[in-house]
């Protein structure tokens, strides 16, 4: 059965790899599963055919045979539970790696996403400029805590796991703001993630769709 | 091995059950596992002993023997994978239920949490009043999509699952704003969740700690 994921026909980031298909592509590369991509336009994302796959009208989705999933975290957990390479075998270590998946998505990503919302959805609002330092400080607070926990370790809990894959993916989104580089160990952690051959392949695959010259 | 979770010594909501220990208590009640609670003060949550358990200085945490977890989503998934009652047995249905767990935490909860942040952390800021309709409309957008998907079904995908447990828990947080009641089927869905005996026991347990008369 061929795995089919969806991705933006044209990512708003123009090929920086920050859309959520990149993290799913990365997971597929880590576990060595081939996949096909169906590109979806912004218009088609809000139409019934796509809403049947993704009730919130977003990408990515995942289809394999008669299984259809959405939410990048759920897709990556599904891949990690069914293929070797993204979760430790020992039960306790596995549960801790999954904890980091949720921490990336439910604790670290929300304040980072707020910065995107503040820029791109609220950028023209009267409060936009004055509010920005508040948004940035909320990110700093959570990155400071993460930085302390990571310390000098290579990955969050032992070997690289799906928890690291999601945390690096989430942190990549804040790098353009300069805030990531205020935490040297987190910047190095993200660079370690990016250096993985599986990430490189995933990044190149989304770039082939989204690079300016491809348009 | 006794399961030990942490909860606020005094919840900011004064016993409304909206703190994240309630969802973990609910899951423990659904799967029929006894548990003990260690109450933590706001001060102690930021001290090294608690930060070792929870790097972001929050509640709840979960300890069982030599396993320690944080993040309510991860704790509930761990319980659901190790005890019957919160996930279907069939592999595809199980993956879909887990998708709803992530949807609750990564898609539906962030705009709802923004409303709490706008009220309690930004309430005294100069932009607070003018910005509030923008915050509320972001919630309406996601609830409208969820409402369409739920339709007249009792639960999100077949029988009640950990996905419903988390979605109901997340939606409860927006009910005080009045926005939930704009979507009759979602309000009824939340009421179905609250009516479950396991939820009732979880709510009563947190109320026993947090009710004003208990202080």
C-alpha cells in the first residue's frame, strides 16, 4: 500500500520547510518508508473532498490503504509505532519519548505559533507593534526552561526519537525571529536535527515543490 | 505500584475542574486505576524537585514505579495504551482516536488557551479590550469546523475514546466565555462527557481539593 500525504501546492514560507508536511516527510525518511505527495491549493483545502480527510482544512493528511489520519503529531506517532527508528523499544523510554512529542506540540509550539499569528494575521492591527515584545517573551520563557532541561545532552532523552523530531521541527519555526539563537544549546540541537540525512532528504523534497524557481 | 499524580494545591479556577489534572483524573477513572495525588504550590512548581519531574514547571505529572511522565496528553495516551477503556482495539480505529487526541491539544486548545492568556496575562495591557473579538473569532472558526465534523454523532469517531476525553476537556475551558453554547451540538457533546460517571468522580475529586469552602 502506498502512503500518500498532502502538502501545500505553494507553501506560505516559499520553501523554508516550516510547513507541517516537512515533519511528516522527515519521519517517513527516518523510518525508510516511501511516500507519494498530493499537493493541495488553499482553495481546495476548504472544499468537501479535503475536509473529509481533514476536518480543520489543513495539511498534512496521511492515507495508507483504508486508513486516513490528520494531525502531524498523530501521523508521526503512527509511523513511529509501526516502524523502527523513531521510538525506543523499552516501554518506559518509549513513554518518555512520546511525552516529548506532546511537549513539543502542546507546550512549546503554541507560543511559537502565536508569533506567526501576531505577524501574519494581526500584523495590520493597531496593537500589533506594541504587543510583539509580550509575544516574544512568552517564547523566551518556554525556551529558557527547555534549554535548562536539554543542558549539554545531544537529544532530549537518550537517542534521537520522534520527540526530538517534533521539537526540532517546532524550534525551526522560531529561528527566523532570532529568539532561538539566544539559547546556544537549543540552536546547536536544532542544527544536529537538520544535519540528519533523513531531514536533509525531507527538506529537499519540500524545496523541490516550493522553491521560488519552481514556481 | 501506586500511581501518583500532581495537581495544584489551589487551582486558579477555584474548583471548576479546568486545570489539567482533571483530565488525567478522568482518564484514571475511565480505566479504573486508583491513584494518589500530591498537591504542589505555585512556588514549589518552579523549584528543582518539581522541575526534575516537569521541565516546564506545570502540573500534572505522573509517577508509577520508576516511570515519570509529564504532559497530560502523554499521560492519558500511556494509560489508554496500557489499560482497556479509552482506545478501540482495532488498529485503524485506534490510530484515528489518537488523531483526535492530537487535534484536541494541537488544533483546538491553542486558540482557547489564547483567550485565557488574553484575559489573565494581557488583561491589563492597553490592547486587551480591542483585541478580544479577534481572539474569540479564532475560537469560533475552529469550533465551527469541529461542529460540522461532529454533526449529530455522539462521539467523534465511534465509541467514546481518549480523543473525546481530551476534546471535551478542552471545550470545557471555553464554556465560561459563552462561545461553546453558540454551537448546540458541541455543547451537547460536552454535556455527554460530563455525564459520564468517571468524569463525575474526577470532578468531585478535584473539587474536594479546590472548592472555596475547602480553603
